[in-house]
């Protein structure tokens, strides 16, 4: 049967190329979109997950990293935390505020200015890859993504919040796709945005990290006992990272889903039309096979094997193009961040096989309608 299916497929190489190409493009699009989603998901929540903090404290109403403002009085927060010596192993605070920065060459870029306590290091750069490990007065550590997209490097100056900052280091882990994090010391950040004595977040390291959610509830309860009550919310690291991802990706996922569905339909349509045409053109040969005693089930298997061969060839080419084109696109478009996982490749294979089965279904109905007697009459 496989010999018959292969003969039918390769008898018209141009048609086979069109069919395999359609499936390959569909696989390429589906694979890239899945990898893009994985990459964005990793980047958006990565900073919150990787910072060495089990509980985040922010102003009431905060649900993710992007919604809080530097309004928490630092001294009042310290008083609250001093009441929990049995739970807290260490803590620190940061200022985080979105700004627009300008490079020496006049390029503008969206950044998240993060001021952190350089003594504790909590909330600072995740991994230094070049330059100083902590910024001094008037100094800044930038995310490596700013170098890739805007050419910002160690020794350059950036203007942000009405002052010039000297770039003294580069780090990774602060790329949020739409903007990149830059790190300065806490006092400089508070002065630059005119919020002395106030912070955006308190970040707690617990002695029992597995009980982060329980201690978050305790902290909120204790905050209400303050005089006056401290308007805060405490969120565990896992919940905070998940909320941050949902905020950024929540509006993107429906769009990706629609495009994925369209890609599947296009691949299905191209493969289905090609297999159907090949089946119709070979109607006489199939009729002869039926006349000499071959059952419909045999003919169905021939068609499905044609469809599966087309799908598998398209899958192999599509995945190969993904592995080549993905990193190439990342070099030219920094927002195009992909993460290719073998689990997703298997999912794409499953979708391709489903596409092949569906593409072979309609031609089988055509085979069932072939009358062997009419073939000999012709």
C-alpha cells in the first residue's frame, strides 16, 4: 500500500511540493508562535521569579509588577517588618517606575527604572555579564537587551528622570519585551523621581519559604493593626509572577490563538485540496482496483498514507525552518524572543498528524462513490 501511495504522490512532483510546502509553512507558523509565547512567558515573569524574595509587599490594589507606584513610606514598612522577627530571614525595598530614556545618539527607549539597596542586593540585576556589579551615585546598570536594540554599552550615558546616568555594567534577566530594566542605587532613584523616603515594594526572604502564602496573609492582617492602618497588600512570589505574566500576555494569547487556528486551517486546506485532486485524477486506477476485488478499506488506507507522508514531510521541513529562522529573527527583532521546547515540537507533530488525517477524509468519500463498472464502460 505504501508503494502505491508513494507512486501516486511522486508522480506529480510539483503538486507534491505545493502540498508539502503548505504544510511546512503551517508548521513553521505554529511552531514559531508557540516558541514566541514560551519566550515571552519566560521573560515577563522571569525577574519576579528569580529575585531572591518570597513575599512582595506593595500598595493596596497592586496585583502585578506593573501596577504599583513608589508611595509606601519606608519607615512605616520597617516598623511593620520589625514585628515579625520569627518569620523573616531578610528583607529589602526597591523603587520601580516606568520612564523614557534618551541615549547620547538621541535614541529614545522605554525603561523601568529600578532603585535598589546595593548593600543587600535584593531586587538588583540578576546576572552581571560586563562591568560593575553594583551602581554608585549617578551610575546605572542596564539590561543587555538595550545593547542589542539601541546600542547602549558600558561607558555610555543615558538621560532619564531629568538627569544623566553613566552606564557602568550590563546584566541579563531584566527584559520585559516592551521595556527593559535599568538599575540604580535606591537613594538616587528616590531623588530622581522626587519620592524621598518612599518605595514601591518591600521584598521579604522567609525562614520558611514554603509558607509564603500564609505569611502574606499574616502581614496584611498585622498591617491593619497599625496606627494608622498601613494600606498594603502582600503577595507570594509565585502568585506575583503569575499575575505579571497574565497582565502582559492576557491580551496577546487570544490573538495568538486565532493565528494558530488560521495556520492550521491553511495547512489543512492546502494538503486536503492536493490529496483530493490526486485522488480524483487517479479515479480510473482506483476503480480498476475495486473491480479486481480490492475493498474500500484498502483504498482508504492508500489515501490516508498519501496524506500522512505529505504531513510528515511538511512537519520535518517546517521544524527545520523554525530552528533556522527563529534565532535569525531574534537577532534582528529584539522583541522576537523564542523558546523552543521539545514538548511543543511533539504537540506540533500531533497537530500535523491530525491535519493529515482530516485532509485524507474527504477524498475517501470520493473513493466510496467510484463505480467499477463505469470504469470499464469508459
